[in-house]
C-alpha cells in the first residue's frame, strides 16, 4: 500500500457554503431555569452522549465514507477526510460553546441573585437552551478549515458539504459534551505516533505487530486524562512506513 499526501491550499471548485447569519448577537431569552439541573442530569446525559458518539462512528461515519467512495477511490484519503472532519467539528463546537457561555454569563450576571453559584446557573441555562446553539455556523467553520487542510485532497467535483450531516451531528454532540462535568473531548492524534492499545483499535488492514500509527480513522474519546471510548487507527511497518516518513519530511514548514 503506497501512502501519499496531497497538498492543495487553494480550491478551484465551488466555495464553502456562505456563513449563515449567526444568532449570537441577538439577546438571550431569559426563560426560567431549574437550579442544579445540569448536575442532576449529568450522569444520564453523559451516558447518552457517549452512546451517541459511538453511534456516529458506526452509522453516520460509514454513510459518509460510502458517499465519498463514489468520488474518491483511495480509501486512505476518504478515511483521512472523515477523521479531519471529526477533529475540526470538536474544535468548532468547543469554540462556539465558550462564546455562548460567555454571553450567558454576561447576561445572567446583570440580574442573578439566587442561591446557586453563577457558574452552576450558567451551565443550567445552557443545558436547557441548547437549541440556541447555531450549529450551522459551526458546520461552515468546519468546512472552511477542511478546505485548507494540507493532509487531505479530493477531486474538484467533490465539496465537503456532501458530508455536512456527519459534521452537524458531530458538532451537536461535541457542544453537548461541553455541558458535562467534567466535559468530554477527543484525544490528540498525530501521524507516526506510537500505537497505544488503550487508545485505539487497529483497522482490519493494519499490520497488527507494527508499532507506529500511519494515519487515524476515528478519534478516541476522553474524560479528563482517561480514554473512555477507543478510536481507530491504521498501523504499518517496513517499506510503507519508510514511504510515510519520506512524505512527511517533504511537508513544507
């Protein structure tokens, strides 16, 4: 199997979808909050979100992979695209959550005088009003980031908007995971890292004795410093890894 990484910093194809007008400047509706709701429901929401993350891996991920395979023959590139989509979705959702939380805190701090801490009240509000999250804005941010990622390439007729349903579900789950105590996040992954059995499962076409990760298929899910859901990675050795490092050394700084 020959590994190659194509670089395309400028797209000649159709531009990313125009950013939808964000709802963030609008005032927050001060609907009633139930003090302590976030913490009282934390365990149930944790279980639901972890299960949903696994469902996305087994369902939406494969749907996106099958769709991309109709345009891209290289399975490695298709899997790289999906992995980058997952990473960028979590990044965009976490940024959106921080901004949303700042707005809520600023609004509630003007009038809040309840028995709960302001921080708990802010979290309760977000849990009750997750429908105010502008997920489409995050989807657009993800697609823009993917368009300039040097590790993925694709034919001109392919637009990442075709996997927007996968990106949207990942953004929603990632945003909701930030309302947990502690929040959940995906683990950092780098091509060429040592394969960690507690962090990843090997893909079916991996060399099961190889010590290094060639590329990632799906990120692992973490709570604090502990892996709670394994990701998936491809490991190889010998000539294929030498080819990988040759390509990596040619990456412009």
